[in-house]
C-alpha cells in the first residue's frame, strides 16, 4: 500500500492508503475527494485533473499531449502534472499532491 497526502482546493489534508497500479486520478476520486472533475475520464484530453507534486517525485516522463494540455492552463507550475497520467507505483511512497485551482 502507498500512503498519499492529498491537499484539496480548500487546503484540507487527506491521507489515503492506495494500492499501486491505479492512476493518481482514480485514487483521489476513490478516496472521496471530488475536487478533480476528470471530465475526459482519464484519456488525457482535458486538464481537469491538474495537480502539483512535490519536486523530486519519481514520475514517468510527461507526454507531449499532457504538456500541451498543461500549457493551456493559467495555473501551470514547474511541478504540474495531470493526475490521470500518473500510474501509482511502489516507489511513490509518501507522495504529496496538491490539487490545482480550477481553471
């Protein structure tokens, strides 16, 4: 199990215990945090699951599609990612995620 610290848009902190093998978006929604709309259902065609991750988090490389979608948001930061594109793996223990403001 992985321990995730999710900070919602109101600033409240939520600790989630999740199993590797699902996306970060799925883990957040399954954990009862509904700040992420995920309008595209996780197909990387919107940016409604935009999150900020701590610098240095071990992540797969960002795809060109994900990068393009994040370029279209006004809240992009260096640590921005789309939660639907992050497959949770065993090396992501203690992941700290902040849900980006709605764009």
